[in-house]
């Protein structure tokens, strides 16, 4: 596994989420085969089954923290909140990531806390009031 790289947008996870969405859409147009396959894998892996989508998103968040992927943190905090995860759910997810990731995981756990706060209902309401979807 490659060492974690410094986040280019630490503290701006809503912008990171939007940026990743745009770039993935472009890749989907320019590289439809692999991206279509990955999109299908994502949908099938995250759909509800024995584990609820919320649980799967929190698992993905913990992994995102451990591997040090800020774009993944943005994506999975966003999707976990959308699936009904509470702040406490997400904080406990960070705790599991800390257990599994040790010291480096603690840095990305701090990043995940930024993302949780940025995707909170109050923060999202402020974003909408500023005219950002």
C-alpha cells in the first residue's frame, strides 16, 4: 500500500465530494468500460442486504481513514449521512478506524471529523443559502 499523501483540500470536504463527483463523471464518459464496471461494483456492494447501507458506508469510512484517502472520506461520510448515520455513529466508526490504523489513522480520523462537521445538516443548510448545491 502506498503511503498516505497530504490532502489537497483538508477542511473542504464538500468541495472535495463535488470535485470527485465531477471527475468520476468525466472518467465515466472517457473510460466507460472500467468505470461502468466499478460503478456497478459500488452499487452492488453498498446496497442493503444482511448489512444495511448505513453500516456498509461506515465500514467504508473506517477503511478510508486507515488507507488515508480524503476523497474516500468525503464520499463515504456524505453517503453515510444520506443513509441515516448520526454524528455518534460516525464518531464510533472513527474509533474503530483508530484501532485498526494506529498513528497514521489518527490523522485521517481528524480529517473525517472535519468532513462530518461539513456534512452536518446546519452546514449543508448554510451551503444552500450561499447558493452552492
